[in-house]
């Protein structure tokens, strides 16, 4: 099938004023102004009311946290006490609750124009050992691309870490399960729908041994590496006290500073460290809403890009953002970086780049992140007929600066996964009710 997405109101691509032709799962042709497709098409989608973007890519999330949004015990706290309030609640998550949470997170992402997402799952209480398998199943049902990172924690509070004993695992068990998941789910091919990465949680929740052995395993299996780093000053202080160095020095000592790694947050890197990241080819995910909510600081995105670091965008967990809306995150990123660098230094196209090409680089993917011939047909289409857009001039700019919230249509690998602002076949009311029941059970302390 050749489908012409015809005459869009605007499109984030050069030489595609009359739209794009999708053939099977790929972009087969860009149609420039005044031209027709070079070969006949089977069907047309009239896109005259739509702004067309490459599918947005989310590079840092914690799906399970959709179960603990607006939880009173965690409100109005910075990162460390926020985590300490939530760890006992997360220790009660079971397979049924996670299945609901993953679907909620991915559905919300899809509806916001997101076609690919990573997830960092690092909580494995007893009975939830197959958490990543549960997420993979949910992703395949909804048709969204995922990089599922096998997170881990093995440094509990009694050993000098932050998490309680109830949520940490044995190092050998973590590594064995990481290898199992790679064999079961990781697709290295172009157009992959599920990939696996390895992701010890943070310097304050894992041992140096686990960090080093994970890097060795990732090298052997050719997997990407992900972790939180330089998110707060408290983390910097922890590393100085426990390891005698700053977080990036610790990361390098563990064999992580290289092109297979992308880091969440990266707020508290100095100029020299940013240069080291660039030379190593290590990418960083900017999480503006979470960073504001926890008052962690502002990631130096412009400085990183000037130095050569590739920067992506992430919504982060829904307990530190309270949303999984990637198009809203684009606007938040633009506004926060304008505040740091000045109104004239950062524009809406910068924020869109972070959520597309920059995020694709974080995930090590060259087949998504842009509307180009040969790339995967991952597209997000937005209408500008809401009150918030009334009076706009530039459609692409309006999408970001006027605050789009929801895509009208979303295509993943050439298949419409969102139509008319809804996910076909998904009973959203039933999913919301199921999620609310699970969330209330967790909040009440019922396992």
C-alpha cells in the first residue's frame, strides 16, 4: 500500500510541502511544492487541517509511576525525601498493577504524539520479577515502539544506599535476568519495535561492582546503557562522600563513559564535564517538568549542544511530572531553556529537535526521528482548531508556543495507532477505572 498524506497545513521536513508517501512501514517519498507523487498511490489522507511532525520520542520514563501521581506523602519534596516516601509504596506493586500502569503510560504518550518511548523500570519486589516482559506485552498490544531498560537496585539503606531492602535485588540475579531479557525481546534490526537496554538506577542505589559488570555485559551483548546522573546537588554530595569523586568521574571509572550510554537529567555537569561527554559521544535526556517539580535545577541544554552533546527529551516518571504528555514536554523544555539562556537563543524548533532527532540519538536509532525517505513511517498529526490556537500565524510555531496537548492522528510503522484523538480498540474508560483501583490499593497499603 502506498498512502499519500497529502497537502498538510505544515510539516517539519524540507521539500515535503505537499506531504509524504508512506509505503508499508517506511517513508517512500517526499512530495515538494507544485509536484505529485512520482508513482501512483493507493489511497490519500487529506492533511489540510493537520500539522505533521516526525513521531515524538520519549527517552526517559518510569511507567509504573503512573500509579502514584499526586500521592500526598510525596508532595512538595525534593528528590531524596520524595524517593524515600515512595519506595515503600512501590514495593507493593504487583503484576496486575504494573500491566495497568504500563498501558496508561503508553496510551497517554501515544495520544500526545509519541511513537517511541524508553522506560526505566528498576523496582522488582517479590512477584514482579517479569516486569519487563509485562511492559513488552503492553507495548506490542498498543503498537508503540519501546526501548525497555532493565533497571536495577542492589545498594540498600543498610549498606549506605537510599532504597529499603524490600526493593533491591541480588547482583547475579540482576545480570542473569538482563541477559534473559535481551535474548527474549531485543530486536537489533531496522524498524525494531522492542529493544532492551541495561539501566542500574543511580549512584545512590547500586554498587560499583554492578555498574562495572553491567557495562561489561552491555558490551558483550551490544546493548545500550542508561542511568540517572547529575540530577541533584544531593547526588553530587553523595558521590563525593561515598566514592571521593563527582558523578561523572564515578561513571567513567565504572566503564560507562562512551557512545552506548545516555544519561537522564544531567543538570549538575560543569563545563569540563560537558566537554568530556561530547568527546565520549554520551547523550543526555532533558526532563524539564520533573526537574521543575522537584526543583532539581535546569539542564544546560544549549551549552551541551554547543559542545557537541546530543540531547533528547523525556517526560520522566509520572510521580515527578504527573503527566506522560510529550508534546506538552516540548513546550516546557522550550520555556525552561529560554529562561536559562535568553528568549533569543532558544526557539520552538530547538525543542522539537530535542524530541525527535536528539531523542533518536539517545536511543541509538537512525531509522526514526525525522521525516526522510527510508526512515520508518512514524508520524504525529495535530489539528489547530482548538480555542488555544485561535489567531495563530505560523502553524508549526503555534503547535509549541500555544501549547498543543493531544495529537489527532498518530502513525507508527505505517499503521494508524491514533485516529480522531483516540486509540482504536482501547476501552479508555475501563483502563482508567482499573488504574484508579490499583492506585487506591497501593496508597492504602494493600499489597
